[in-house]
C-alpha cells in the first residue's frame, strides 16, 4: 500500500517538474520572437504551448534514455526517484527566482543521480550513459548551435543585404513564426520526454512495468504533454528578459537564425535520444547569431553568468536530491517521508508567492 502511495506522489511530483520545466523554459522558445516583435507575447506563448503539446507525441527516444541509461531501474525505489525530482524542482525554482536560464534537463539528471548515490551508491548510476548521453552532448550541443547560428546569420545577411531594410525585416519576422514554431515543437519533443522517462522509471521500480520491455504508457505521454504545455503557457517572464534582450540586442534576422539553429540541434538530438538542455542550445544559437554580425554585439559577461549557472546545475541539483533522500529515509521506506516533503514544499511555495504579493512586486502580464 505504501509503495502505491509513493508512486502516486512521484507521478504528481514528475508532472510538477514538467510544469516548472515549461514555465522555466518558455523563454527559450518565445523570447526571440517577442524581442523582435515578430509575435505578441500572448500569441507567442499560446503557439509555443500548443506545439509543446504536439511535440511530445513525436518520439520516445529521450524517454528511453532517462528511464534506462542514467540510473539502474532495478536498483532504485520510487522514494529515490521522488528525492531526485525534489532536487530538480528545487533548482528550477531557485534559478527561476533569480532569472537564470539554467538547464531543467541537467537539474533532473543531477537530482536523480544525487538521490541514487545517496541511497545505493555508485552501482546505481550508469556512468557510461551519463557521460555519453548527457555530459558530452551538453558540451557539444551549444557549440554546434553557436556555429549554425553564425553560418545562418552570415547567409541571411549575404542573401538579403541589398534589400530594403523594411521588407527584409518583415520577411524575417514572418520566418520567425515558422522557426519559432519548429523550436517549440522541438522543445516539446525533447523536454516532455524527460518526464515520461521518469514516470516510466517509477512504474518499473514499483513493479508495474517490465524493465526488459520498455514502453511508455499512453496516459503518461498525454499527462506529460499537458503539464509542459500548461507550464509553457504560464510563462517564465523573468527569464524571457535575459534570453530576449540581455545577451544581445536582436534584430529579426538574428532571431530567425537563432531559432532555426536551436530547432535543428534539438530535433536531431531527440532522434538519437540525447536529453539536451534547450536553454544551452538556444543560448548557443543566440550568441552565434550575435557574433556572426559583430563579436562585440554579444554581452559576454551575461553569457558567462549563464555558463556558471549551467556548471552549477548538475552538482547543485544532485546535492539537493541527496539531501531530500536523506530526509525522507529518516522516516523509513514508506510514504511518510515523501508526504512530509510534499506538504513542506507546497507550504514553502505558497509562502514565497504570498511574500512577493505582500511586498507589492509586480506580477508579469501575458
């Protein structure tokens, strides 16, 4: 009975992570379209939410990676998975509060690895999978997006350089609707699958699914797609400002190039099952589009702060995940620990939001 209660808590926690992933990563999808006035904020966010939902149904390769190639499904419990989700959600909220576009994907991986290490030890972590499918792609993906962004903006300026600025800008803004749509679709394809993988991993750990015959239930796909699209529609407006204006001052050609670069890298990586950070990829594309026009156009100090946040994400989320498991284990392997952590987390979240409202801080409007 206790194991089923913990499984329900894990499912809700995973969907909560998916929701925070959506509003945390909304900036990655819509910031460039909004900053260049290709789309109004309301339309951009609504379009991204719909395409996030659709993208979740394209593939399950990333879900398979999260469920099978990060931690040993047969060596961990649903309590371990819950603690990992606590680490991921906590880091997402911390970086959201400070307006830092860190990686939700790496927060999830870090939280899971930290909780597994605390519970079982190194035998529970699949080092080859973490290195080959998480860390190496994490390094290469933004670099590739940067290069594609440079090439894309160079080609764009070369082909349209003799056109009048007005018609050229309008054309690129129309192009941004298509490239932004592809980026939103790619975001849903890669990021929603991470939650699918976690829930499927919990079902395997609880004995509801076989570890040898991997399959994502339909209800898991629909629930994950719904959670991330709702999170996207809610919007992470603090991070939108960083991604849309603080790295570079973008024109429509740069926005089109950055979005196209990000979409291409994310879709290709999803095909091979790499759980990428959409934050890193689109930031690489944005910096590439800026540097392709003029190296000094990129505010490298802000970019450096983003890199620091990325470097901290895995160990920070791992530490929180390990601490969460340590706390829940005080109460045994039953449902008491996860229930207490859930109640405390909800109470803390409500208190923080109430404090912001009492302080009279403005609430961003869509």
